[in-house]
């Protein structure tokens, strides 16, 4: 048995106690669940059986796994501590921000336009609808500008449809408007199912139940977690089966894919370890990852020398090709950049993001605010899961684009007031979730 596990358990439970005291009906709760499933459980298996249960296990140097456990638990503790304090009082007594009924059809119109553009780009890239579906499920990385630019319209559809849904929930629009909202939601569900992957599809569905989840009693959340876990397992199994079929993966022909395999990819302690081994092999890149992430919006057709994502480079290190990606994750890429110092810094910054999500969720509940519920439904899983999983390397697009469209949606959807306005036409407390 690993002799360090007791010390790591103390660090983890200390950080857990801090987060539980501060409240977990926000991105903290998502992060706790993901960290427990992706780091704590695999490390317990390692300490008892001497192996990490992951498809990357053949690449892992188990002699440094105890050090990886230290890095992971240190990141968890610093994140918890950073998310627990504010330099100034946080006020939750805010005015509700209403989504104007007259804007619902506009939101739906743009959502449907984005869906149509996404489909058109997919067909132009793949040659046919059938090939586009197969390419989406195969999830093979491409340098095609047509294929990569689809993310803009993908997230535009998701965000605008979500805001339209919450506008409908908190008002009584006419039948035509309700039909448009439901149809735009259908297109968002289709895009999430086809091209978003298991995580995006499941989190999209959960985002529509933000008010219920944020107001639920603890026992209700527990029951929901058990039922939801079973549903996630089933959906994950189906989606991975379809993906492997699209890839003509050997695992299907060998009969090696089981229901337990549906949890494949949820571990991330192995990605942290691969990142440490990658840094030992190639050295620290001193923040080059973040510079490349900031430039990821630039089209490769105009900048052919743009670096490939770090996730693709790590895959190349492991498998010898860059056709896909092995994301180091938020903490792994920080280690590749600056070692343990980078992990400490990014953990502190990430903790502040968790605090912001907590503030947003509490204000949504206190004010019964449809705009903040819509924002929370989208942002909480993005911060607590997607950002941790993908890091800034790919999170700039997967998290940055939704945040951009959220900002645009707020500008388009909120009520006007006779109060003081800035040049964007919104009062200051309608722009910032911190006030």
C-alpha cells in the first residue's frame, strides 16, 4: 500500500471541509465530484492494487505516482482555500434581470441561424451529412478552418437556445414563441449529442434544470445524483459505442468494451502524471501553452505556422501521431509551463473562478433571476468540469466561446430600465455578477 495515502487523505478532506462549509451548489460541487472520480478513486486503486485504472496505464511510470498524488491534492487544497475568501463583502441582494418576452423569438432566430450555418459548414467540410456525422463521432483532430470554425456557431446555438428557454420559463409567451423556443432547444440537443461529446450533451441537459438543482434539498440532490449517475452511465455507454463504431475501433471487434468502459476518459490523475513525464522529457515551456491558447482563435489558413494544441503534442509524445488529443488539463498544463509553481498559481486563480460561480448561483436563487439562472446553468459545468478537463489549451475555445455568447445574450435579452446606463445600455449590476 502507498505510504503517502494517509497524508493525502488528510489534505483532501481538509480542502473538502472548506468547500462544504462555503457551499457546493455551484461549480465547487461539480469540481468535487470530478476530482473525487478522476483523482481520488484512481489513486485509491493505485495504493491498493499498484495500478491506475486508465487506458493510459501502459505509459505511466508508477514510481512517480505518489508525487502525482501530492501535486493533485495540493492543487485541490489551494483551490479550496482560494475559493473560500473574498477581500470585500459579497452582497447577494440584487435586482432580478428579466429576459424580455419580445426578445425570445430573436434569440431563437439566431440560434436556428447558427444551427444552419453549423450544418452547412459540416457538409462543406465532410462532403455529405452522413460523412459529417461520422466525422463528428470519430473525433479526429483536423487543421481544416471550415471544421474548426464551427465551434463559434455550435456554442452560439447552445447559449441562445438556453437563454430563450429561461425566458420562456419565467414568462407566458404566445404559442408560436413557445414552439420556436422548443425547436431551438431541439437543435441544441442535436448539436450537443452529435458533436459535443458525452460531457457537453449531459451538461446541456442539466443546465436546463439549474433552478431546481440550486434550490433542492440535500436529500433530493443525493437521490438526483444516484439516478443521474445511472442515466449518465447509460448515455455514456451508447455514445462511446457509436464513437468506437465510427472509428472502427478494435475494442468493439475484440468484445472488450463493457458498461464499465463507459466511464473511460473520466480519470484525470493519469493526465496530470503524463504531463509531469512530458515536462521531464522536454522541459518546462515557460508559458508557451498559454500564448498558443491565446492565439488559437486565429485561423490556420491565415497563420499556417500556428502551433498545434498542447493536447495534440502530448498525444504525439505518447502515440506518435497528432490525430487526436490527450489534454493535460488545467493542472497538467500548468506543470508543463512552470512546474509546481505553475500548479500553485493556477490553483489559486481557479479557486477565484469557483468563488465567482458561487456568487452567481446565490444571486440567481435570491433574486429568482432568469438571466442568472441561464448563466449559472451554462457556466457552472464549464468551470467545474470542462475547464479542469481541457485546461486553457482547449478551454479558451470550449469555455471562452460560451462566455462570449453569454455576454451577447445578456445584452440582447435583458429588460431596459430608466435607471443610469453605460454605453452598452445596461446598468452596471446587469453586467457584473460580482456586484
